């Protein structure tokens, strides 16, 4: 008698400890969840502001992330749904069960080859690039990269030049105003009552630019970012440091991002100082769309045009040459030069 060859009908499953349980993707709806605004993140614990629908005063709530969110990153500026103990009492701990849709996400990578994106903040509408005019020296490449990241995220850019008591802000203004970047300038004045011995002025222009907005502050260590935040939000008490005389670099004093309410309305999100701003996540075509006038002209470029200085038959060069007068030509040339500088920063041609 011939031996029968077994087939799939002979297969019998042997359920293990988990095999006998029916699997489901259904998750609880948490209909009773309340909304919280993330103001700080520290080692797996999240500080949030929660307000009741009846108009009661806001309260600070400490929360953890629910297991079903897995590795989903929660950052300052996120609006989330909370369940559990949302009283804000000492010893209470709520759970974050959902992240609400984000209006914007500011990202960076470690370098231009790193595939891992780091989300910095969510729901901000303005990136404030804080740059010292001296001590440490300004680094235009860093500013360019921040501008690229902001435009990619759909955010406005404000360039805040600090320490104007040490150097002239004119050259940096000339580099970035043609890009449509707003610029404010501050200087230091001695103040024996200030924690670090300095006061910042004038602040009116800075306050006006921040009023009613959610602004994230980014910059190298030592540029005066936390000093500026302390001046804008007196109760912030952000740690400040000094610049190393040998390296010309600042020391990290802010170790985590924190969202702070401005007295006149709006929010400031202060982030730790950074030394690099990778742009591996930014698509060049997406960057061009942030400049509507240039994007319209670039539609006439040859296919595959890089839009850089050495690009043959680039329509952007023809756009400059076709200017109706000298003043328009100078303005277009300055804007194109600035755009190509930030573009080169993204493509590695800088």
C-alpha cells in the first residue's frame, strides 16, 4: 500500500497561550476624555494644561502615555485626549490616549543622511531663529537650515538678532529680508538685578511679533535664547549660561523643551540649544513651493533643473534679467541669491 502524502487538510493548529484568544483591532473610544495641551516632557512624564468646559481655571496635570500609543512621540505643543485622574492633585496621574490632529510639525534629523526624523514641536505657527551677532559668531548655514525646516513645515520665520551691542545687524538683515523673513534686533544693557547681570531691550518689537501666536525658539547654545525668554516671561526662570572663551560655543543650559504662556497672549516654546539641524526629511520641490513667486517662474525651467547657480537655462535667471527697471532687478537678484543659498544648504551644495 502506497504511503499517502500529507496535504494542508492534515494541518491541525495547536493554540498556545495567546493563540486561543480572538484578535481584534477595536480600541476603547474614551468618550469621556478631556483635552490637554502639552507644555513639557520629562522622562516619560508629560505636563499638561487642562481646562473644564464650564470655564473653570486651567490646572496642571501630570500624565503618562497609554500603551496603545506605542512609540508615537508626544511633544510640546501637542493637544491630546486624557483619561483617568485629571484633577491635577498631588500624586495624581492621567493617561494620554490620543493625539489630536496637528496643524504643523517641526522636524529635524541629526544630519542630511540620517533617515530618523526627530519631531521638535507640534502646532507652532512661527519659528523664531535666535542668533547672536557676536559671542558666539553668527552661523548663516544654521540659520538657512532653520528657514528651510520652517518653510517645509508651513511655518513663518522670525529672525531674532541678539547682542546688537557687540556687532552691526545690517549684514544679516540684508541676507534674510529678501526671503521675506521678518527680523527683530535686541541688545544687552547692564542690570545688576538680573540673574545674569544683563537686561534685554528693546522688547516691544519682539512682543508684537509673538503676540497671539505659538512660537518655537531655536538657536545655538549661548546666543541668549533663554535670557530672552526670561525677559519675555518673567516667571520662566530658564537657566542661562556663558560662552566658552576658547571654543566660542555656549553650554547647554536648557535640557528640555517647555511651553510658556506670554503675558500678552500667545505661547513661547523654548527648546534646548542645538549644534546641527539636519534636513534629510525635506523635499527640494516642497521647499520651492514656499516661495510662490519663484515657484511660478520655475514652472518654465527645463525638466530636472536644480535651480542652483550652475543650472543651465534656469528660468529664475531669465526672470531677473527681464526686470523692468534697476530697482526691481536688484530686489529679484537678492531674493534669488537668498533662495539659492538656502536651497544649497538642503542639497549639500553649500
